[in-house]
C-alpha cells in the first residue's frame, strides 16, 4: 500500500490553524522557513530536470516500456492493472516536466494566496509538505532514496514492465487511453531470450544505426567485461567503435559498472584501438579525456597489437584524422603536464 500523506497533512493543517497570522514575528518566521525550503526544492528539481533531459535522449531512450498508473493509497492490490505503452526517454522527459511545472504552480498559488489574501496556512503547510510531495515523483524518489538516476532504466523506477514481462491479466493502452492489442506469439515461436553474446554481436552488426537499448538493459556488473567466445570482444570495445549518437552516455554508464578499456581482444586491440580504427570520435574522446577514462594515464595509447601498431597509428593509417587528433592532443597534454611537474621538482631541489 502506498504511503498516504494525508496522515501527515491533516495534523499539519490543524496545527497551522492555531498560528497567529496577526503576529508579525510569526509571519516573518513562516516566510523565511517557506522560502528557504522552496529554494532548496527548486535547486533539487532543477538538478533532476537537467539529469532527466540527458537520460531522455541517452542510451536506451527509445526502448518501449509499459508503465502502470501511480499507486493510490487505498487501491485494491488484486485489481487488474492498466499499463500505458511509452518510450522510456519520452516518459522520463514527461515526468521531469510535470515535476517542474507542479513545483512552480504550487509556489505561485501559495504565494498568491498569501500576498492577496494574507493567508499563512499555506506557507506553514507547504513548508512541511513540500519535501514529502517530491516523493510522489518517481524521478525525485529515485534520487532521494534510490542512489541517483544513473542506470535508471535498470532500476525500473516507474514500476514498468518489458514486453516479455506482461501477462494476459495486464491491460495495455496507449498515451491517449486507447486499448493496444499486442501481437501474440505462438508457444513454439515464442522469442527465446537472446543470450548476452547475441545481443552484443547484434549491436555491433547494426553499427551506427544500432538500437543500444537491449544491450544497455542487459548490462550489469557481472557481465560488463564479458568477452565474446571467438574474438574476445567486450561491450566497451564495441561501444567505443560503433559511433551511435548516445556513445558518450552509454560509455559513462558502462564505466560506472566497471568496464575495463584496457582489456585486449584476440588481435591485441584495446578499446582505443577499436575507436581509432573505426573512426569513432566520441568513443576516442571519452577514452582519453580526464572526464572519461583518462586513457593516456592508463597507457591505452602505448599498447601495440599483434602487428605492432598503436591506436594512433591505426587512426592515421585508416585516414581517421579527427580521431588521430584527439589521441595526439591527449598525448601532448600529458607530456606537457609531465614536463611541468619535472620543472617544478627541479626548482624545489634547487
């Protein structure tokens, strides 16, 4: 059963009615308390909105999910649930927008009543209830109680289901409320759950047009450094090379799960070799930048494959000049930093 905030709101309302609205000290303290709380809430909501905007266009955003209605305080647990068919990215964006709008509207209404009618009850109630109201939004709840929005698709913060998780008891509707009839699959044709290697190789085969949603949803800490049986390819190698528009956000998520870009495949290539050979600028940038893997510090640029070639040499040989520049600039920056440290050390000894 969902938490019923009325159990908090009713006592707060009764207590607020006893406040002396004619006492300037009481009014001043209420104004200060309310404004402080709402300012912090606005900062928090703005943070959620920015993070959600990135997620709504990032890895797995085009994945179809089936979202249940928000929980109600006294709902029947055995009642048939109605699921709305949505794209994950669009649903995240909608939830973030609703949170921003409802927060702004609530503040405008409370301040309007206080300014024009002199009501202080609203200030008192919203000072207490404002933070609790945030928990009604799944995105805010995930940040406050779920460890943040990183990997939101895997956390299923909306209580959503995947297509294969739906049962015959679930009612499916579209965003307009119209019934959706999902195509039934015969038992002998029922799609077998693809193993992880199939998902990985299918993503590679699709290249820059790949739907990386299934791969990102399948990733976890136990398989993040999985190596394909035949060639020893890893997820970070493939994501470094295919050149999808969500490359940076996908690699950031992989890094958070523990993806190791220094692993080499059967040809002796690490992730930077993959990005260099296939011309993925975003992949190379994330691998060598300090905001990504800081790959120059890891020595990714120094590793040679079975043919004795570094990633930079592959980029130049393939005519991938933009990638070659990314790697060269990172190497130069590291060299300049080393010279600076060396000079400072010499000065100290003198």
